[in-house]
C-alpha cells in the first residue's frame, strides 16, 4: 500500500496479505483511502497501480462489495481483485487480499471530499 504520488519501483503487496484477507484502515501522510479512479502506471511505489472501481458505501455501518483494478500500461483494469469496503462514519475500512501478482500495490490518497460522518439522533419529548 502506497501513496499515489510516490515514484515507481517494484513494490508488491502479496507478502502483506500472505496469511489471507485482512481489514485495513489507512491513516496518516500515506493517505486515507484507495483512489476511486485510475492513477496511472508506475506510481504508488510499483508498476501496476491499484485503485477502487465500484460504489462506495454511503450509509454508516454498511459494507459493499467492490473491485480493485490494477492499472498497467494503457489498460486501467489489466488485473483485478474483489474487496469489501465498510463505511465507519468519518473513514472507510477495506478487506484486502494479496494482489494478483507482484509489482502490484494498492494505492492510497487523501481525497478532497472524504466520507462524511453520519450520525443518528433521536429526540425525546416530555409531555406533562
């Protein structure tokens, strides 16, 4: 997993998930979300860059199925893998698996329009 504007290398996320799928929350300078559009090859510290292709869950505590595409050359979805995304209010968590091959990584970025916190309020009225 690597920030979108990091230069190329041959980084690989396969070993990060060698024991199976894991729930991941991105925090800090590396970015907080997987980009929702292609970012170009040879970025994110790898050659084939991973970006999320699908609907983000817009309701608090809901999970959606989606796809991460790995962009290579002029093909924005040369390889792909299925993931889950959960809306946790002010952030998302992702259930990620090993990338389909090496020289592929999940990219991260800090979106200009991050998910909005959703709150549920109830009102009580006292009748005398």
